[in-house]
C-alpha cells in the first residue's frame, strides 16, 4: 500500500479486480492496450496529484463495449482519491444518471475486492471523498438540470457520443475544466 501511494502503475497492477474468471490480480490479466493506456496516463495523474501542470492535459480513450474503459477510469480516479498530497476536485460527466453511475459502481467493485481501499475512500450517491476530505469527486448527468460545479482538477466526460441532445452540458463541463 505504501509504495502504491507514489506509483500509479504499481497501484493499478496490484489491485484485485473482478474478471471473467473471478477475482484476479490485475497485473495477471491486464490487456496490453490497458497497460499502454495506464502508462500514458500515469505521468499526468502524478502531475495533477502533485499540483503540477501535466505535460499532456487531455486524453481520449475509445474502446469497444466490454473493454474495461469504465473500470480503468475508476482505477485512475480511485488512486487520486486514495493517495492525495493536496486537495483535489474531480468530476465525471455522462449522458444520464445510469451512465454516470457506472464508474462509481466500478469503484465499489474495487473496494469490495480490495477492502483496504475503504479506509481511504468514502463512496456516496453520485459523490466520492477521500476519508480526510482532501479530495472530492462529483458525478453529473446531462439529464439532470442545474449547475455543474466548479473548476475541476480532473474532468472525465464519459460516453461523449451519447450526450448528443445536451451539448450545453458538455460546454459547461469544458468551460469549468478550462
């Protein structure tokens, strides 16, 4: 646990995840495209967590259904929630409440299979917090009216292609991110 706080890749590799064959160590079943994606994200995740401007500020992750996109996003967000070195504000936006809740369900799976994470992260309805309240994650849906929060340190726009009728929602989130 201690070394995972300073090494995102070690954290991801060491997690037990639900797999088609039952719970497994992620390192033993991670696909090469997942490893490549995490390797590309790691430096930016560390920079954001440490309060530095990342060399790469935006990523596009596109995968077929069932390729672990939501689970992988949950792993990234969970690392930021579990091991903060400063206050952070995170947002996940999606087309509707059902879609918005998927990343959080994947985070619940991670806590179930890695119970030590419950000592670090508190999940609530459409929110998550670091137990010391240094990090807050808000989950927004385009089908819910209202403000979409303040400027996030990390913004995840999930299933962008499904937010066709609510482009103003995306514009609000992107304005916050700028």
